[in-house]
C-alpha cells in the first residue's frame, strides 16, 4: 500500500507511549520503535515491535507484552496486514492490556478479514466497557450483521482482476480519461523511480503510470506517465480536469525532521507530457493533509479528502471552488462524513458522486458508496454492495462508458497490497415473447406485433412462420401491445414490466379472430336447458367485449348452437335465446347494439373437426363433420364429447366499416 494512502488514514494511535522502565538494550530498541511509529513508519515499526515483543518474558512482563502487542497490532492495522493485526490485538487483550480500544480494533481487523461473527463479539466486548464514543462499534456490528444476512446476495456487477494492470506490489487509484482512451493509476511496482524502500509500507514510493487502448480497443502494457510528474516522492491518486489539460494529484513528501506533508498538486499537459507538479494552496492550515482530488464535470469545484479542522471524525470529504480566488473549503456534511474516514471521492455529475468510507455501515475496511443529491438538498447514501465491496478495502472507483470502469481493492491479499479491478453492470436482458395464432391455434406468420411504452418506447416485431415473436423491454414501464394481420381482427394487451434488478422474460400470446370464418368463443356456459349465462362465462365474455372495443368499426353475428338432443324447433329457439343473452351482456359492457346480430342455429350447423380439435380429440379425424349420423356411430363416451363440441357459441364478422364514413 502506498505511503500517501496510509498517511491519509485516521491517526487514532498518535501519542501512545510505554511508561515502563527497561534496562540497557531493551530501552534503546523500544524507544527506536516508538520513534518509528510516531513518524508514521509503520512497516519498520511493526518489525521493531515484533523484536521487542519476542524478547519479553511471558510471565514476568505480561503488562508490557500486552502494550507492545497493542502497538504492533496498530502498525499492522495501518499497513493493512489484518491477519497479523488481529493476532496482535488478541495478544494485547490476553495479556491484560488496559485499553478497551484493543477490542474495538480487534473487531475492525476481524471484520476486514470477513470474520463477522468473531468481529461482533469483539465489538460487543468494547461496548460493554461503556465507551465515550460507541458509534464506530455500533456501525461495525450493523455492517457485520448485514454481511452475514446477505452472504448469498450480490448485485449484478461483474468484477474481474485485469492482470495487465497489476504487479506483485500495490497498484491502485485508477482514473479513466475517456477522451483519450487512457487509464492512469498509482503503482509501487519494482520499476518506479528511486531505490529506497518506504519505512511506512516496506515498498518503494508510488508513481503514476498509464495504459492506452490500441486501435482494436485492447489495453496496452502500462508505462510511466510521460513528463516530470514522477520523482523520488510518493505521487499518485490523480484525476484530470474536464478538458484533460490539468492533472490534479496527491503528493506525499517525506522529511525526517517533521511529519510527512501530503498535499494536492497540479500538473499541466503539453502534448503528451506532463509538467512538474506545483502545490495547490487550499488554505492556511499547514498541519492538515490534503489528497484524493476529484474535479467536478464543469471544472468549478474540486472535491478532496482532508483531516483539516472542522470535520466530523478522521478524514472527511470537502470541496472548494477552484474558479474563484479566496474561496474556502466546504465540508459535505454529516450525511456523507462520519466519525470514521471518508475518502477517494469520484464526481460523476452535479448530483451524483462516489466515495469510500469505513465510518458508514459496511462489509469491512473501506467500502464504496454512491451518494445522490435529492431535490430536498439532502444526500442519499447507498452501499454499492457485493461484489464491488468486500471485507477488505474497496475504494477509488472510476467510470468509463455506462456502468463500467475500474476500482481498487486489497481483497484476498494477506500482505494488504492493493490491486485494480474492473467492473461492469451488464444490461438487463428483459424481453417479451409469445405466439400469434388464430382461434384454432394455427400460427399466423407475418403478423405484426407493436409495443408502445410510457417511456417513449415504440417498436414492432414480425411473427415468424411458427407465429413466434420477441421484443426487448425496459424495467418498470407500462406497455400497450397490438397484434395485427391481414384477414384478422386486431388484438390488444396491456401490462407493466417489473422494476426488479434482474433478467426477466415475459410471455404473452395473441389469438386473432378471423374476418372470414366463424370464431368459436370457448368457455361460455349456460344453465341446463336454459339461456341463463353461468358466472364462469364472465372471463370469456369480457374478452369478447374487449375485442369489439379494440375493433370499433366491426359488426358481428353472434351465433349459438345446440347439440342433436331435442326437437329442431326447440333447439332453434333455445339457441336464439342463448345468443341474445350474450348480446345483452355485450350491450351492458358498452357495445353498441347496432353492431350485434343474434342468431340461433339450433343443431343445424354441426361442427367440422379442425386441426386443433383433432389435437385435442385424436379419435375424430380432421375434416369430419359431427352430424347426427356420424355421432350415432360412436360409443356412448365419444357421443357425449361430440355433443359437447357441437354445443358452442361463435361469432362471425359481418363488416369492418361500421361508422367509418
């Protein structure tokens, strides 16, 4: 992990000292370790404390062992060696270290390892001491419980490790320049400037590198940024102005006689080269650290991270007008900033930006959050969830086209090294499909299905030879669909697509009524030997009424048929009354009576077996006419089936120009 990332973390251990007398060499080694830690040299300090700890007697020097273990854990924590940190904090507690924060930071280390149940126990131990500030532990418990309850839950983001950008050291803080198709990032790989290893991290100081896309759209091997940006100091965590001509970057300059100075610098582009960075003076607070710059899309504001006075906790996110002289920094307020650390802002537009935090309830370490500015002026802050976030540190997100880009994470790396990950939110695959058939379920190839949505969608599809069609949809949209074909009445359907964040495939079939043939209306039932419509007929009748509403220029003949039982005169009268019952229902549903003609045919028009009827009743051959002579040759069971088929209600289109002229 680069030094500037560490020096911009919360200084919760500053000023700890061991008030114990040791003799000779022990005093010297311990004093040296304390000096390293006070200067922020956490890597070297952890090694020094380890030597002191191992030299102490387990029984005679328990208290001192506990205190050294705590300090050693603190150093490991700061360089993200969480497995080492948690073990050191356990040792501090085991040896009776008299500071309840050992339980708090044991919980934080365990949470960063994904040991959520154990982390909750440690947080509760801390809360049992009635601490003055319990917010960090309460947020930690909430985050652990959420992580446990959502182990199998993840967003649709697809996250990968693009090995091209990652070395065997830390590579982090990517920034996409979409105009020039370039990716900038911070690296501590073995080829960076300088040969001196950082006392803070044990690695070389970081430099800015970049990668370009070739003509095929593939990323090319990374190389150092051209120009005078990189030096023996830590440089990185950069962003560009909207015009791409100014680079804002973080620079950490080490001075052995005082604390590391972390500030925001600017560099100017000249052709492909960048000038030597110049410090951006934000205010007169010479003690505070400033870093992680992110300019707004209009270039007027610069968002950044700082521990300057007036914040809410460790590191806060601030902003300042950079197009005005004398402007003062503004804190983004308590909905964004917490008692923990908020860092690595990424501004997307006036009302949307992303940042990393360990103070909001999260999965562990730093999580990436999306902040949206509401009309009320308040911020809505949402955790991006897994797999973007993990138990480790996840931070410094940058966006390319749509919901895709890169971010940093040290997930799964026991050394605490950061790596660059890519992410993409695949388009939802939402569609609607089905079949267009006639009322005998024969496909109508070439039928046109149109779909109109209240989001402005207006598409059409042509049915294939088998009658099938498919159309893409959007989430949470109200749609109206219309199926048409020459020689058939139109059919309309309405529905609303689900707004769930998941792929979905809806199914809808259209059954078109013929203009030239009788159309059977299934599922219309009458009381025995009467013309009274049964309640279970309502759905079929409402469907017929809708067809007539959708085709307002059509007139029909409504025909009822009976079976062969009873006299012809009686059956004609019964079928006429039944046809009239349907007509009355349609009139009550708002259909003009002039469009409706009731006819009762009794038993005089026996049904001809269609392909559909043959599929349903293969004992009847396609084309057979179910007249009285035919039925008389059947067994009793099939006679009842044939009679049932003949007892039907149909409609025949008479005209298609009613009140058109």
